[in-house]
C-alpha cells in the first residue's frame, strides 16, 4: 500500500466543509459499521466504544480550543458494497472529516476506492482484517487497528499444530474476509505439516446449510475450521453440523467470537476453540476500567480496536493543529508510534495537553497500538476454549 503523505495540492480532495469544521464548535466523525448483517450483534458495543473515546476528548476540554467531536452513525450491512458506498457518501455529505470503519473487509475495500480516496477522507478500521487491504492503493488514507488475517491464519494454524491436530475441513464465508483468511490459514497449516481435507465456501443469509455440511462431512477431518460470521452463515454451518453429527469440534476465527453464538449454541460446543484479536496488559486493564465506569460492554470483540481508532483520529487532528481530513491523515502514524509519552485509555485529555504544549505522544491505547508498514496493527491474539458454555482464555499469542 502506498502511504503517501497528502501534499498541499491534495487540499482540493478534502471533503467540502472539512477545513471550515476546524474553526466551528463541532466536528463530525463517521462511525461506519455493520449495524445490520452478519456481525450486527457485535456492532453496538463497537460503536459505544468509539463514541466513548470521543466523549472523553470532549469532556477534557483540551481539544483544539474547545472544539467538540460528534459521532455520525452509518450502516454498511457488511455484505453489500453498494450499500456501504452509499452510506459513506452520505457521511461525506453530512460533513465528516474522518471515518471509524468500515467494519467488514469488503465494505472497507469499496468505501476506500469509491468514497475515501475521491474525497480525501481518512479511515481507520477497527475490524477489517483481509490481507488484501495491506496492498490496496489508498493515497495514505487507510489504517486499521485490527491486525491482518495473514497473521491470524498463522496463529490459528499454530494453535491446531500445538494441539496435535493433523487434518481439518475448512469452510469460509464467501467474501474478501473469508477467502483471504482461508488462504492464509491453509498456507500456514499445510506449511506446518497439516492436511486440509476440503475447503467449502458458504454464503451468508441462507436458511439451509446441509449441502455444505454434507461436502465437509464426506471429506472428514479431526475438526471443522469455521471462518465465518457468528450471526450468519458460520453459525448456520455449525448448527447443521451439530444437527447431523457431522462434526462436534469447531475451530473458529475472529468473526465467530460473539456472546450471541454462545447464547444459542454454547451448550453444544464444549471443547471448541479459536482465536480473536485481543490484548492484555496495562492498556487493556485501563480500557476495562473506563468501560465499566461508563456502563459500556468493552468485553466484546473489536471494542478495544474501536476505541483506539476514534482516539487516534482525535489525537492526529490535535497533532496537526486542525480537525481537517488532511491534518488527520498526515499525523496518524506520528501519534500512534514512538517516540513520545505513552498514552493509555482514559488519558486522552492528558495526551491532548501534551500535544498542545508541543510535546510528543506514543498512543498505546487498549490494544498496545503499534502501526507498522502500511499503517496497520502488528496485533496480538487471544486463544480461547469454550468450557461450560463460556469463553475461557487459554493464552495470548
């Protein structure tokens, strides 16, 4: 990905009204997520976490001489590129200067090409993990706080190898996210000596997955790897597998981690396991403290990444001295990485003051933020197992 710093000439690409927004009392930040569709049970907590960061900035009173941030919500559906593009276009029409999102990889790809680049709007996705986004042309406008599935594929393969699993069947949701994840996992697992008996894509939104499960069952394997969504096809494949006895152990990627899945199927998934982007340490502890105090469910997946995405946009604007698209895009990498004073969740007011005084910050955030290469997270993963109908942490990788 070419992370080209936006030149002065690129000012013409900034969304209409973006520069003027820095001199008004309110600046709009888009929060573009899948409020309907295959991750709709996760999205409310992601939105609340992003909004919490903006509230923290506003309550500090330290942001650009009293300018306040206002989140503007929009729905991509996660499965319809046209709907995602239309939602992003409406955000631009509403005057947002930056976007937290999109959530799903296909949506981010469409919005980046069709809306963000033509209008010079920076995006930080908290959950788009497709490896293809690492090399997408972006004019220095696309960043993400969730790590690429190129790494998660390796981590999930290592989990299986460590457990002595030698053969698996694989199903993936038939989109950019699922295909990229499946390819990365297959390359890693086979490279470690494992065998994939078959790979079967599935479509989201179907009422019957018996055909897919029949193909998977015929091929066999020690377990079924499910790289899909907890609110759609991934859940459907697992339900059909349980109903027919095709598989009883499921290995899941990040899109399958959801409280709603356990509420519906948890009792039948004892011993299944998987990976999800997660972090531990001082930043994660600080995030839990502020979300608990605010009444926000911060223990869902991608909530930490959502808080960090919104925080980085605000801090980049402060570093650039104005809440414009150009200033934000040009300063995200600077505030995300060393050198500078380490900043944890709950310390955004402190960070804003340091920047106002001409100092440097290193935003650690809830996920131990370190943006590498083309502006994406290095990331860490939580390995979990389902025991007693609940997620239990095995280790962090």
